[in-house]
C-alpha cells in the first residue's frame, strides 16, 4: 500500500551513505520513507494491542528496541 505524502515520525533530515555523503536518489528515499511508515503503523498497532491486553507499556517498548537492536545486516562487509 502506497502512502504518498505520509512522513514517519522518525525520519532523518538527510539520509547518509556509509561514507557519510548524503543519499540523493529520490526513489531510494521514497522507499525508505514508505518502509518507515509501514514499520511505524505496525509498531503502533502492536503497542495498542499489548496495552489492551494489559501488558506493561514500558516493557513492550523495550521489547521493540531489543528487536531492532537484534536485526542482522546480511550485507555487512566481513
């Protein structure tokens, strides 16, 4: 689902490449933005479900942080 014009709550002013240069390809930036909006929506829904099921909000937020910290970069240079 395309959400044109929607901006995620957490998007940097400038996306950077690994060498520090700004990412200039608008199509790539649009994909990043769309992905962040989808992630934000899924996380919001999961948080709402957790709270409705009487899960501690702080604990759930920590679980989300841990999930992100545990993501694996399959393209990392070795």
